[in-house]
């Protein structure tokens, strides 16, 4: 049986049931198919997440970095022509400097570990001599404790290169997923975005638009503010190291750039030990105080706790200063390093969902328009 619109009656009924989405209107075969499909989908998704649990962060970072490298990729492709070649050159241009910095830091740290292992008595004696200058420590018997601490530290430093080499196995797997994900996003990012948009039903178009706007805004703000503030903090550490004649000035600045991603526990892990080194081995009390004061007031308080969320909020135009601060701090401590991006994304998505759901007029108009279209088709 065919209605006036040329649509078969069973097809029209199935369309009405899909649009109305009421369980009471579903037939037993449709209910059975829904249950089986839901069960299979749940099992497959659970197994997939379990399979990629160790590389999911690398995949997420690959998607994000690939999306934000697309302008650079488009510029390179104008001169290269080949999409694959331009993508490879884009990734190489970003990764090679990072790998060079890591290799340089590894070599320098290995040399320091060898030096500490070969000069344990001298180091322990210098530390003991400095401690005896402190009030109430002149007659303290701390020599044996200091020697044990120096030996334990040097043993850990000697094992550090081996630990890094063993960690490269797990790192290589995550790096492979990151590189290929980034490569795929660079080449087929537009196709993937179009496919995802096509899978969203029209009635959720408003929600999709709000999510796209919020996620893109907070991502841009978080990446921009993080890279800028990390560079500023590393330059501050580098400048103080060079001014005070601290060895491994560049390596310490690189390490500060990496661990400084953590908003609260970050670059203080560099400037506090450096200040102690200045105090113990150089006897430079003024320089040590300046190192701690500048590091705490500028790097930890001003840059990490104020400048970073402020820049991220202004650039995102989605979250205010408070919510961006909450997103950056809680995101890192929940999801690790990737939480710098995941935290703002989650709060941005929550804001978009709340705003879209609370705008009931938009949903009502969409439902009414779909109902009118369905009625016209069945007239």
C-alpha cells in the first residue's frame, strides 16, 4: 500500500517511530533488534577502550596536534604538492627539534650522573660542611646520613639512563599511534569532520554547533596559553641559571619547560634544587634567595596561577578566568599531562550542553519542524 506521497505504508510507520522515538510504539522484533544492537555495541566499545587504554592519550594528542598543525601543513603543501609528503614534512619539522633537545638533555644528565658517582665523598663532605654552618647544627652528627643519601642519589642517577632506555619501549608504541594519528588528521581531517557532522541528526544541530564552538575555543586558548607561559618560565629559569653560573643551564630550562606544564607542582622542582646547590656548593646566599623568590613569585604564582588561565580564558572566549583555572588544575591531576587539554574540553562541553538544553525554544522548534515535515509526507 502506497500513500499520496509515494511512500510505502510500512516505511512511513517506521519513519514515524524513528522520529517519535517512543518505546511503547516499537514492535517486538524492533525491540529485540535494539537490545541486541545495544548489547553488541557496549561489548565492542568496552573491548576497544580496553585495547587502546595505554595509547588513548597519545591518540587524543595526535588528533589535537594534527588539527592545529593543519595551517602549517597547508602552507607546506603549496610548495610540495603531495599531501603525504607535506604531512611528513610537517611532522618532521615539529618533532626533530624536540628529539634533538631530548637527546641533548639525556647526554648531559648521563655525564652528571657519572660525575656524582665518581665524587661521592667530596659531595657528601661539602654538604656536611654547609649544614654545620646553620644554627643549632654545629655539633650535629649528620655525616653518615648525608653519605647514605649521596650514595642512594648517585645510584639512582646511574640507573636513570637504563630506566629511560627501558621506558622507550612503551614510549615507542604511544609515539607510533601519535604520529600516524597526526598524519591521518593532516591528510583527511576535513573528510573526518564532514563524516562526523553527517552522523549527527538534524534535531541535534544546535548542540553540535555549540560543542564545536566551545571545544575549538577552549583548545585554542589552552594550547596558546600553555606554550606561551611555558616558554616564558623556561626563559626565566635560563636567564637566572646563566646569570648565576649554574651548570647545565639549557638542560634545566628544557626540563623546566616539560615539568612546568603542571600548574601547581612544576618549575619549582628546578629552581628550588638550584637554589640549594648555590647555597651549599657556592655559598651564594643572595643568589639562592633571588632564585627562590623570582621562581616562586614569577613562575609559580604569576605565570602558572594567573597568566596562564587568564590568557586561555581570553583566547577561548568560552570560559571565564575561574572556570579555566579549574579546568587546567583539575584536568592535570585527573588525566595527567593530557589533562591540560582534556580538562578545558570537558568543562567547555559541559557549558555547551547546559546552554543548549536550557534553550528549550530551539529544541521545540526543531521538533515541531520535524513533525510538520513528517505530517506533510504522510498527508
